[in-house]
C-alpha cells in the first residue's frame, strides 16, 4: 500500500491524496489549487494518473479546494463513485456548478484579451454542464456508517466539525493477515463552532494525515472575536461608511449570520442593514435549513427560543445582478457580505471596487487568505490592487479577525491528536504552509514523541510492503477497469482521451498477464 501526495502538500489548497492498495486506486479529495499562479496552473494540467483507473473518490467536504476538480476528473473519464455525506453532496450541487460558471466567465474575459493580442484562446477547466454531470457520480454515506469498498477495504466518515457535512475519512485496509487503519482529517474544525458539533476523537490510527493550516498559531476565544466584531461594526457606523466582508458562501457566511444574530438579540447592534450578496450563499443557507438535525445543542436552543440565526428580520439576501448592483449606490449603514472569501472572484470584487478607496469604509477579513490572492495583498498592506483591470487605491480601514476560521488552531490540533491511545506509525502533516507545518511538527514530536513527516507535492510513500495479489482480486480489478473503459468508449468521451485510454489498455494487459501467471 502506498500513498501519493497530489495536492495540499506544503500548501493549503488542492487537496488530493491517491491511495493504491493492490490493484485498487482511491482518491481522498480532488480539490482545486488556489493562490499563486504557479499553483493555479496545476488545475489545467492532466491528472498524474489516469482518471479511468480511479475506483473511488472519498470526499471530506464541499469546499472547492477539496472538491473543485471532481468535474474535471469525470470529464477526463472517471467512472467510479464519489462518496460523501448527504450534506456535502447537497452543498457540492450548489458549489461545483458555481465554480464552473466562474471559470466560464473568467476564461471568456481572458479570451477577449487574448483575441485582441493575437494569442491562442484557452478553455475552462470545466463548465456548468460538466459540474452538473459530475453530480451523478456522488453516493451518500451517513456519519459512522461503514462501507466496504472491496473485501479488503472499508471506509467510515466521522464528524470533522469544519463545515456542514464535513468528515474525517477512516480507512481500514486488510493485506493478508495485516490490518492497517488510516485517518485523513480533511479540514479539522475548532470546538464550539456555530451550528456544528465538535470534531470526533479517535483512539487508534496507524497513519494520520492531519491538516496544519493554523499549526503555528492560536485563535482568540469566541467572546473575544464577538467583541471585536461589535467594535468594528460600531466604528464603521460612526464613520458613516459601509462594512465590506469577503466571506466564503458556505459556512463562513452562515457563521457571520450566527454571530451578528447574537449581537442583535443582545441589543449590541447599531441600526445597520445586513446584505448577503451571493446567490450561492442563499442556496447554501437553504441547505443549512434542511439539515437542522446536524446542528449542535446551542443552535437548537436558539431556534427553540424563536431566535433562529438564519431567519433574522434585519437580514436581506440579494439574488439578482440588478439587486447586487443597487448595493453599490449605498454609501453608508450597510454590512455587505459577499464571496469569494479571498477576493479572487464573485461579487465581492465589485463591492471592493466601490468601497475600498473610501476612508470611511472598512474591509473586514474573517478567514485565511492564501498567498498571491487579492485578499492576501490587501491584508498585507498593499496600497493599490487591480480589480477588473483597474487600479484601486486602498484607503478603507483594513481589519482582520482570524478567530472566525473554521480550522482548529495549534492547541486544538495537538489536543485532538492526544486522544490517540497508542502512537501512530507516522503522522503526515498536510494542508498548510511550510512555516505552520514545521512548528506543528516540532510540537508533536516534543509533546508526544510521534514520528512526523511533511511531504512535498508529488511525493510517494510506501506505507506497507507490497504483497502478492490473489487471482480473484486481479479478476475483479480487470472486470472493473474493462467496464469503465467500455463505458467511456460507448459514451463518446473517448474522443480527446486517447492517452488515458491507451494507459488503461496497458493496465488491462498487465492485469491479464498477472491473472494468467497466477493461474499457471
């Protein structure tokens, strides 16, 4: 058994880990790279392995840096199954088509420039239709339910506490007489998050693949960031400007609604109007309402008291382009929450363009800003940023509350790891920048004495020795690969995928040779 780190290795985004167990190939996540151009360009490159050869994608949650390349995988020939919790599937049905739409719009804009300059035109990684088609490959799995992928491989999804539906992926692999347990945390949430239950603890795993986004820092307490939010809102109100909050449409927007509601019900809120300017946030909020049984006890009690955060009277959702454009005419008294959270796409760019240059306004960052993004540049003190081809001066007050992050901080990560009853064979740190990974690795080694490894992109690690594969297992693999190949050829997707098809033919011939050798 071996694992290849195809993403989220010494970087936060692009989550994708390929696990090979005998003839079986599993992907944990298939996410999009975000941030610097050198990383984003990886989204356009062919997958390092043929999508036809992948049997399953085990999806931890719906965020685009974990799910965003699934439509590309399907477009390239994947014919396996994508397993995820029901809430994750419903959120993907909102987020993946939106991602396809953003790519279509961005490529259309770039191609207009390319055409004028006489440069070759480009194609989007995938479009809305591709994203909708990919949803046909999703299969729901409830928390705690064990699914046997093969006779040798079982999987369970456990509560990760990061966003609605987020899960840790626990794999149990039998190889001969040896049983190995692997645990992929995905993004591990912090305790006492709005709406969500706390992350599950586990008592045993041979290999732990743990996120480390905030592995070198601590979050302030909930009361601290609630007070900070209160102060920033009132400061902006007194200055006579607008408060602009870039926020991811899924989870971060709903978290903000939750905390704004707490200020309102406790009479700590000025006479300001709250606008959620994101069709995707509207759709995501409807998904939240569908899964109230997933909510934690505190949220259930608020709803029972008639203080439902998702139904505030001061909250207004803007859906149409015309409604969004009308917000640009509001000069004061508005709190505008819009995506994307890193200011790379979506309606937030328009609101920054109309408010970033105004000293009486405030821009509040409430989440991680990847290196190279507009959000990171503004947060780091840029004097000007380019928005829609125009240089915009940064004169608004820039604030940041990192404790709104949905990620566990350093101490929470260490505490979670401390619930293991015996040392794992190895802990792999992923989903983090090198600085945070190195600090966390040292703290894990110092506190627990565990073996820690920080992999690099494309690194391959042999977890257990390669064992002879039985004839029955080989025949199952042969039948599965042959079926997928036949499906792709019959559907017409074979056109443009010559290389992948030839790889699979080679794979089939190798399996057939192994079967014949085993039989003889």
